[in-house]
């Protein structure tokens, strides 16, 4: 799976408003933890999505107080 597909999948999963576990992302994306962290950082830092680590669920979620700025440029997600 290429980076574009991974970013699309991460965006789709986070758009549900629920925390997405590290294990689910690693399994679904079939990448290393380092690659997953880079992809999360790219969406958060370069595209302004308010992604935060949620220790209780051992996963990432969108900050409920700060909705995303819109879709990551170049990505289109249908919910």
C-alpha cells in the first residue's frame, strides 16, 4: 500500500470520531510503527489535522475540541 492509500485510510478511520488503536492501524496498513508515526505526523503537522495520542485506548483520535481543517489536500473520503 502506498502513502496516498495509507493517508486516505487513516483519514477515513479518524473521521469516525472514535479512537483508532495502534494495532488496528498497523494491521490494516501493513506498515511498521515508524512508518505509521510518520504518516500520522504528516497528516497532523503538514495538513493541520488535530490528531492526538489517546493512551487509554492505545491509539490516535481527533481532538474533539478542534475539528480538522477539512480533508487532507489530494485526498477524498466518502463517509
